[in-house]
């Protein structure tokens, strides 16, 4: 498994796996998982992973990632500009990011809004909660290693507090 550094988080980048956490709807927990599971699964197959291996799902704009070792990746989903060390590379094909290389995924263009970055070997989430690696930000279900998501965006704790406060304001103002 390769080590990567998130140098820019993208708009909303989360770790997801397929099919997500199933079997908890009866207690109000949705399965999460990738919104476009076909793109997600095909990208995993392109890099030799099981189709359900954990990967990144970016909404509207993707991340910029620097890899410590040679790493096979595939970017799928909505059309978006993808560069490797500043040179455009195609989506939907496995490419090797060389050690020290930087993969940048731009904003979704034309149609769609979910972009997937699948990495050979998947993404390891050390402590799975509710049987899956996926994030559900609406229920605030995060893998126990919350600091991983702070690397994606340092404002996540503040954003969660803001959403909580907004909910309190909305309930108060409509009473």
C-alpha cells in the first residue's frame, strides 16, 4: 500500500467503499458508499482491486495528491481535468504515478459531479465503524481516525459545528 499526502483537498473528498454499510437502515443509518457505484467499481477493477475496495469520492472538484512510491491509480466518474506532474492524463485508465509524483484532479466539467480516485491496494481505514470505511457526513459517522479527514480539509470540525448551529437556528426561527 502506497503512502500519499493530500496537498489540496478538493471541494468535498471522502473515503468510500462499496456497497457501504448495509443492514442498518432499520436503525436509521443509510449505507453511504459511492454515489456512482459503477464508476467506482470499474476504477477499482482497472487498478486490480476488488470492486469494493475503499477509494476517494470527490464532489465537484477533486484533490491534489502526492505519492511517496510508484502507485497505480485510476480516476473515473464525472469528466474532469486530470494532470500528473502538470501533464494531462486520461480518466478511465490505470496510470502509474511515479514516486514523488503529484496527481491533480480538477473540477467536474459538463455532466456529473462525483469524481473517483481509486488507488491500487485501496485506502486503509484503521478502525472501521459500523462495518464500512465510508463517511456519512449527515449522520457524522466518520472512521475513528478523524485526523485523516482533517488532512483533507482542516475546516471539517468547524464545518460540523456550523451545521449543528445552523440546525439549532433553523428550529428556533421557525417556532
